[in-house]
C-alpha cells in the first residue's frame, strides 16, 4: 500500500497534509475526492501488468512502481464523475490511457537516449533498444485493447486519433531539433500534439463514459487541451528552474537533447540576454559549459516570469471551460488541477 501512496504522491494517511499550501494544497484538492478510486485504479493496473508475466510484466512493473503524477487517470475519473458512469468502464479507460501514455514514454526515452526517468533506469538501458521498442508497442496495443472493451466507437476513434497526433508531435520535435529560432506558433503546435491532445482526450473520453451531452463533452475537451498546454509550458520551465533532484534528470536536459522550449525562446527575444544567448548557441557543437551558461542566462532573464504567465493564462482559460458544469466535488477538483499544473515542482 505504501508504494501506491507514493505513486499517488499523497500522504500515507490518505488525507491531505495539514497546512498544505500552494501546489501541495492544489494537488490534495485534486486527489481528495477520488483517493478511493485512485487506489482501486492502482490495484487494477498492477494486476493487469502482472497478468502479462515474464520480462514483459517485469519491465512494465518497473515503470508502474516508479509512480508518477497519475494526472491522466485522475482526469478520466473526475471527468466521468461529472456524469453517471459505469465504474468498470471508467477503470478500463483510465488504465488503457495510462498504458498508452507509458508506452510513449518508453519510446521517448529510447529516442532521447535518456538513461533515467524519475531517477530510475529506463527500459532501453535495462533491457536494450529492441526490447524497449517491443514493450512500447505491446502496451500501446494493450491500452487500445482495454479501451475497446467499453464498446463505444466514439471513444475508440478519439483514442486512435490521439495516438496518431502524438506520433506527429514527436516527429515534429525530432525534425525541429536544435532549431533555436523557431516561432511561438511552431512551439504551440508541438506541445499541442505531444501533451495537450492526450489530456484533452482523457477529459473528453471520461465525459463520454459518464454519458454527458455533446456540448459538455466539447467543453471538457477544450478544458483538457488548455490544461495540457499549461502543463507542458510549466514542465518546460521546470527544466530550467528546478533542481536535478526534483527533476530526476540533469537541469537543462531538454536543451541538451536539442529540444527548444518557451523559456529559451523568450529569453532569446530579450534585449541583452538574447544577444548573449545567440553568441553561445551560434558556436556549434555546444559544450557542457555552454549548456550551463544557457541555463544561467535563462534563469536570470525575464523569460522565467513570462513563461509562468503563459502557463497561468492557459490554466485560467481551462478553468473557464468548467463554468458550464454545476458545482460538485469533481468540478472543484478539476479546477484545482488548473492550479496544480502551474505551481508544481515535480
């Protein structure tokens, strides 16, 4: 049970921390109404992994037990609770999406040659690249198979479209590697496809399982999309301002892999700082010291505050989409997610 609580990032008491503030308070408000459902989700998730047996199960159990924010299953459950869902369908949807998301991480880590994730060794480092490809493919299929048992073609179409969009986003990121002067539109297009589309689908499909009417499903999709944009922008900022211990990877790791994000882009446009940054990135290849210099320049610029505002603007827009829903514990928790995604440190 302790492993489950660590995965959910909640205290072992199963209740919010006394005196919690900021991101912790928002996280607790997000999770409190569905702690029982999330614990059941974790139980079913581990059982589904264990059923695979052998190296396949061991590899995925390694990732599952590493925990994570579990924001995607939380969004599925909360969105479904806005309506009148069948519980087994909610769990199958939440598990299916989590498997698909985890499969993308296995492949991402291989593409990026990342040795660790959340401080733990990655699958390709542990088992080799061929095994990582197979394991990722398997859990893509396992996730889709679970979701298909719900029997709703609208959900099936949304999931398949989302996976296609994520793949396009990954390809966009690969083809824009080391493009230090890309436009804001190009950046938004990448994070829309890489991150926001899956959160939008979590909310839309959760609402579909809850049998909500089409207008409310559209509002939920819009909410999830804007929340996802805020989530990724905040995540990109953490790569510059968090510590290595918080990130579970070196600070500035995205930039070292050639991924240019909003904090760098905004700093590059800032007078003075931008000229210094341009002077560094224009000398290729970059050294470890160059990357450290870039991180220091971005940290000391106005880009940090500007990136925070951009994330907050998307989060505020997401919150407005919830105005169509009556007051409820689920709506309150979804509103708390808007605070959590921009205030979190991990």
